[in-house]
């Protein structure tokens, strides 16, 4: 069977979403790759999937603590999303906190799609490392920038390799 998923970037205005077809047997780590490509991200940051108190991610082999996270390489999507209407949360970039709702729109009987396919969508994702949609409360507007002032400051700079 194949799954028709709708991936929606939460908080985006105008809306940003993609509709994709994937095999129901796709592993969660492969679903991560599909989401990255479909949404236009660059896979430059950590990610996780969560549903019902469970968290799937790639375990950190250098972690000093025991993690309760599940290894996403060991789970298939059909074990997580079982019926139409089920959904999970996919978070990409824990700094920018891009939250995506991944909803199972339809279970398509018959031949399984062999390659994930993006069939529809709307909007572009924000640029990587743009800090999310909501400004931080302590953010202040940037002061006006003057190229002439910056050039004058740089012209006065003296570089000394012996200075610490």
C-alpha cells in the first residue's frame, strides 16, 4: 500500500505545505529525507518525530546520557501512522524550531509507489537559520547601517598578529 501524506509547516503565513506519496513501509529516517527534499530544506540540522509520547530520531553515539528516544532507522511509517487521520509532529532545526504536521490523508490500495513523489504543494519554506517566524521578545530593531561608516571604521583598524 501507499500513503498519501500532507506535510504542513506550522505557523507559516501564507501556508506552506506539500502532499507526498510514499510506500507505507518507508523507514522513518527515509521519511526525514523525503520531507527535507519536498520542503526544500538542506538537512543541515537535527530533527525528530514525535507522536503519543514517543520520539524517534537518530541516536547520538557520543551522548553521555541514556536516551529514551527511539532509533528512527528501526521503525517504519506504517508502525507509527496506522489509519487515515493519524498524524505526527516532525521538528527540524531545534534552534529555529520548524514544526511540521505530517498527516496521513489516505491509504491507497493497490500497487505501492516505489519512489516517494510530491504531488502538490504551496509556498516556499523560509531560509535556513532565519530564526523562525516569531521574533524573540528581546530582539530590537537593527540600527541603521552605513557603508561609509563601516568603511571608515575598517580603515582605522590595525591588525597586529602578536595581539591576543
